[in-house]
């Protein structure tokens, strides 16, 4: 007989039909707002953000940041404490919302909760952007937020504003500009150096506490060229492809839960404090 512990460690057994949990996406012409519409440029900061991001996100930069920001170097905080600390940040890469971070996190987790999904899934929605706390540790936004992509191999045209890579020094390194670059075909995403940002950072911070599916959601939720554009499939192994179904299931909750109706933070806080305590200690290393 399968135990509760075994089920928690193997969350794919919880939900056999991923299609049943996805948020239905209305055709663009039927929606008042088209999400991720970079051509419309809802906020003037977005294009400039991606110019900086694509110019300076090199393989050397990403490797150096991993060493500099390994968890544990920036003290200890609880999860809700980190959410409140982050709350002054507005993401310059996001054309869809200017809500505070805590409001976006609660919109995401509440959309997941409304579907009756497992508690680890709800919690993943609540914390998925907490890695943006890097901005408050002194990192510029172009090194924290926005879509992510592999470095050390050719850039896909599925990356938003891919034309800005012309200014990136890596584009002139022949070894980095083949399809697989410095990697082997099918090597698996765990062997890939991704552009540095909040996804990769938070993954390492919360790795001891969440099921693998939740960790994939956190680590790759901004990897739009792969989970939406279907690029970089050649770098994945079979396990990555299986787990990316969870990333794709999570993505609509992150994207389509954004709206102008602000959640009641005070009313929701007791529920989420209890949920956090189920998975996390009072404080964790950042």
C-alpha cells in the first residue's frame, strides 16, 4: 500500500490527467487584455529591460552569480517575512501587471487553490517568485527577472526580443553558437547553465522542502522559450520532458491569474501561514 510520504515525494501520482487542472485560455480576440504582448509595450521599461538582459547575460556572468548567491549568504528569513520584504518591488520585465509582488503571489496561489489542487501545488504558487528578493540584495532587475534561457549555446528565436543578443559578447564565441553549444544532446537540464535569475536562485533555496514537481515549476517557470515556444527540446532528457508537463500546467496559473482585483492580504494570511508551516521551518537560509 502506498503511504502518504511516498505520495508526497512522487506528486505525479496525485494527478493522472494534467489537462484537467489547466486554466482554459480564451482566444486572444475574445479577451480584453492579451498577456505577454511585448509588441504593445504596456510599460516603457520592458524593452529596455530586455536590452540589458540580453546584452549582459553571458555564460561567465551566470556561472559567477551562482557562486556569489548560493543560499545561506544573506541571512535567514521566514517565507511570509520574505514575501513582505519583497513587496516594494515592481517587475520591470512584466508587461501585464504593476501589482505588488505579494498581490501577484496571492493571485496565483488562490487560482490554484480554487481548483482544489494539492497543498504543495498551492504553496508553489505562493512562493514561485520569491527569488526576486535578489533585487533587494543589490542585483539589478535585468539579472533577476524576465524570461530565462540557456547560456553557452545558440540563442533561440523563441526568446522575447532575441534581436538584442547581437550585443552579447557570447554571440562572437563560435563554441557557444552551435545548437548544443558546450553541452551534449539530451544531457538534461540539470547539466545546463541557465541565464541567472530568480528562478534558479529560489530553486536552490527551497530545494530541501518541496516535491520535485514543485521544484521544476519554480526553476523553469520563466523558461518560456521551452515550455511555451517548444525550443531547446534537444537538451532535455526524458525525465525533463515528463516534468515539464507540470511546468506547463503551472504556467497558466502564473500568467492568467493576473488581474486588477487585489487580494485581501490580511484575510488570507492565516491560511497561508498555516500552509507554509506545513512544509517549511520558521526560518530558512537565503
